[in-house]
């Protein structure tokens, strides 16, 4: 009798939330820096995928 085992690698899922409250808007809007950052994450194996949920909505209590 042969037994076959399948191991599935699992990775946590995260959502990156971005708010419009940065100290340096020019740096936050720099597409080149974002591309470099996301490329570094992909190369390290810490990030795979990415998509936009939509325009979003910001709510504040009070």
C-alpha cells in the first residue's frame, strides 16, 4: 500500500490600507518608489499579487 501526502504551503493574507495623511505627499505619490518597494517585496517572496478594491471610503467617528 502506498500513501501519498500533499503538503500545501500556506501564507497569511493581508490588506494594505493607505490613507491620505502622509507628511510628504510628493514622496507618497512617487510611482517609482512604490514600484521599487513592491518589486523588493515580490523578490523577497513576501508579496504576491495585488489589486485595487476600489476608490474606498474614509470614515471618522465623532
